[in-house]
C-alpha cells in the first residue's frame, strides 16, 4: 500500500525552492516532437497551458533519441525544449520527449 511522504530537505548550499513550505512538480510523458529538416537541424517542442509557474524553475528532459537538449523561454505558463542531434551529420526523427518540472 502506498504512503504519503511529507518531508523535503534542501541541503546546505543547495539552491532551494522559490516557495518555502511546498514544492511544485509536473511532468509530461510522451510529448510529440517533429522530425528535423535535415542533418544537424534542431527541433523545438513548446510546452504550454501550465498555470502558476514561479519565476524560477528547473526542467529535466529525456529526448528519447540521440540528441542534446536545453530549455528556454520559461514563463508562468510553460517553456520551450530545443532538441539538437548529438552528431551534426544526424537528423532527428519524429518521436516523443518526456519532461519533468520542479520548483
């Protein structure tokens, strides 16, 4: 049987959270990404429709293929993930990404 955990600890020297007393988490699993237009071409995945995100939050991404990623354009309602092929000679395939947000 699952049980609730109610304690979070931020170690000394850790960045910490914007909102003391609570943590915010969200995830998106299997979010579609388009195929790249050619070798080395980046693809963006816009995540929107979220509500009440703080001014500072972190995002982790599983690109689901041989790609690097970064997150930009963070707002109170979403962010943009940019996928780039790890090797410049490769082309990104259409597929899905998973993301995990924490604040």
